C-alpha cells in the first residue's frame, strides 16, 4: 500500500498524506498530468471519477465528477495556482454543482502535492489546508482520509499496467 502516513491537525487546519511509489517522479507526475490516468485514481474505487476539463497549468482548471454505486454524481473542481513540473503543483480543491460552479456551502482546501525521489522511487506528500477547523472536521466526518487513502492506493495498480 503506497500510503505510509496520514496526519490531520485541527489547530493548523491541515491534512497531510504521505505515500511512496516504486516509480520515478516523472511517472507519478504523469498520473496527474494526464486526465485519463487521473480519473483512474481520483476518488475511491467505488466512486470512480470522470475528468471533464483538465488544464494543469497555473491559472488552469480541472473539473470532474465522481459517480456513486447508486449512480449519483458528485462534482468538484481544482483551480490550479502553481506548477513545478514534475516536482509539485498547487491547487484549490472544492465541491461544485452539476455545472461545476463552486458550492459555497462546502469546504475548499488549498493543496500542494509534492513528488521527490526516495529510495529509487517517489515519495509523494499530499498537503491540504482548510479555512477553518470546522471545514476540516466536516471533510473528516465525510470520510476524506479513508477516501483519499483508497484513491491514492489505486496508483500502484495503474503503474503496474
């Protein structure tokens, strides 16, 4: 399992997930840079993602929806704020309506994904910061740790294909 550590801290409003992959940094970057690969690992296996728009450039936007086992669709977006290919990218991640308009009633997180060489593979650090302890607690209650862990753990399967 790639996920090696999960830390959340209501005082610093952060959720940090660390994972390690037996693949070079450039290969892990490709997972996020290619929308067809991203949709194979974004979201837990029971909520597969469909990436609708994908622009992994500063000022770019990624939109997607996840489909529940019952067929419900849950939309989200990334507003990409920084890119340092293939080492890191930053984005604001939020929930959206079915037209991909931000849902102001739901939390938005500021994320930095960092990929570094480690033991011949890649260590990925997924760091998210929330606006308030209530916002972080809300996503924790929604199962963000479990869902993110399941999602990230799918990357090994994608890499083996």
